């Protein structure tokens, strides 16, 4: 067992950093900030192989800052408040070193005081071996974040880059707030790329697990109807707090929620989806789920499908995003299910979450099918499943089922008024779509369609009615 965490900040220690600290080869967090330490920063601090956070801020260090090892990562090292430091990597924004030697300072460090303090700290940590093991497990789990986020499909992005790209995470750049994160619009100065930056609220319980789930789910998946991840950041902010973020391709046309339920009081321009666009969106989402369930190795259940998590690009192509609740499924004799459901709190969104999850049922691909069915009914009726009318046992599923098949035009979103063509053909289109939505949102999982079948049926519906020539707009 070795020391992994040593916090000695704000203890008024003085003098230079002793060479005896070079023996802490397993250290992950070393905080010597807000003391009176001086002298040059030794290079051996950058050689620790597991170091994740080195905080030397607000001391009196001087001279050239090393730039090797951990000192080469601005996300690991903090040296703010040492006005006589120079050199280092450009991201730390220190002045260039001049040729003359820095002013010599009086050594006031007393090894007889500092070394016993370190010895006491070591004894305390060794005596609490169980706590140290639990902490190490937690750090190992958090280390997975870097492993997943450093995959070959996307790169690591520094906190400084994201800070600048979002105008210091300005509220004017905030485009969405969720259960575990806030999303900002950002633009990198280097290539003017516009991105969406999802910043985790690590003070919220479950945010770290959400980040891990999203990294796990996205590191090996790639599909035109999934939101593309461009990079990640696992670092500390300028205040020394843990910071984690994911960087996604920006979707200019926002979420499906904004199109179905525009908020005119907030100045949103009134927008409307044509029947053809709704069919295309439904098929895009079905394709994404079919890919996750059936086409990329171990099946993945999204677990939080809803209009807010369906984003639209420049061409109005739909992309499924937000994999913070995603679960890998493992094959059993009956279906693909998670093996650790008893330890997981299912927190899908009200109105869209499968009813069996609320009764302690296993996560499965059929849970996503239910969410898709509700989303499909909402897409073609324009009604949220959480509206006030859906209470006392009445649901959106029941509402559509009661009108099916003879009165489907009475519950259809009025977009049908913008469709040119035979009214009978339009009626058949809505009836066919509602039939799929009802079948997907059945209460019992065994009564629902599979996504592979849903995708095939929705393609037939679209092709049939486009081929009938009733659409003149995209």
C-alpha cells in the first residue's frame, strides 16, 4: 500500500520542498497550496506516474518551472499566485525566464518540523487502510473516465480550451440544463468549430456515474443518427475543483422538444414540423435504437429517450443523444438484461420510462421500445405524455388507442392541414403510425414490438406515402 492523497495546504509551512518527497511514487493528489514554501520547484514532482492533481498555488516559489512529466499537463498542475515563477508550458501563461539568476531567498525551512508532519500523515493513512482502499477503488473507477475518454475515436481537450471556447462558461452560451449537467455552446478559436460542451455537475449525486455510463456507451459506437462525440475533459478548474465535460458536435436546429412545443413567451420563433419531417424523424430515432440494440456487439439500452434527447442537425436529420443513463445488456435465457439492476436506481424521465422499471423490473431493450412508442405518439399528436389531461388512469397510450382507428384525425396534430393530397391517404398514414406507437407502448414488455421490426414498418409507411405523391415539402 502506498500514499495516494496528501493535503498539507494552509499550514504555514516554509522553506523548500524536501527531496524526501520523491519517495511518494504512488501519490495521486498532492496539495501544498496556501503555505509559505519557497525556492525552486523540484523536477521530481513531475515524475510521479499516477499524479492527477499537483497544487502548488499561493506560495513563494521562484525560478524556472519544469515542463516535463506532469508539468506538461495544465490540467494536472496549478501554480497560480507564485509571481516569481517563469517558463513552463504555454498553457500556464507564465512569463519567459530571463538569463540572470533569480533573487536568492533566505531559507527558513526547518526539516525538524516538516518531516515529522509528513511522518504523522503517513501513519494516519496507513492506520486507516480500509478507508485508503475504498478511496483507491473510487480513484480507479474515476480513472476509467480518462481511459474511455482517451479512446481512438476522440481526444482529450483541456479545461482552458473549454473555458475560452464558451466565453468562460457564460450564461449567454448556456443552451440547456439537465439532471446532471449543463450544456454550453462553444467555438474553438483555432478552427472556428462550433460545439456543444456538456459540463457535469459533480456536486449532484450520480453525476460521476452518469459520466462513466456516457463514456462507456459512446466510446465504441458510431452511427449517423447518434450525436457525435468530439472530445472530453477530465481535469480541475481554476479553483482547484474537479471538472469533467464531454464535447459534442453542435446541432443547429436544437431538440425535438423545441419543435414540438415551442416557447413563444421566451422569444422562440414559431416553428412547425411537416408530416414528412415527422416521419423522417421517427425513422431516424428508430434506426439509432435498432443500432444500439442489435448492430454493435453488446446491446445498449438508452434508458432516457424523450424529445429533449433527440437533436436535429442542419438538414433536420435526427440524432439521439444523452447517454448518461445508458446500460450495457448481457444475454440471459430470455432476453438481454442487466445483471446488476438491484444496485441501480432507474431514473428515466416521467411519462417516457417503461412501467416495469417502476416496479423493479430488469432493464431491457423493450424498455427503450416503450419510450419510443410514447415519443412516436407525441410526435404525431403534439401532446406531451405529462399533460394535465393524462391523469386518473388515462395515459397518452390510452388516449390514442380510444380514437384508433376511426377518429385518428381528431387527435392528430393539425400539421395535416399543410399536406396536399388525398385525405384518405393522410388518414391511413396517421392510422399506420399510431398502430406502431400503440404496439410499442403496451404495458407488458412481451406485447411490444422489437426495434428491428419497428424500423422496417416505419420505412414501409414513409415510402408508401411519399410514393403516393402527397408531399411537396421536405
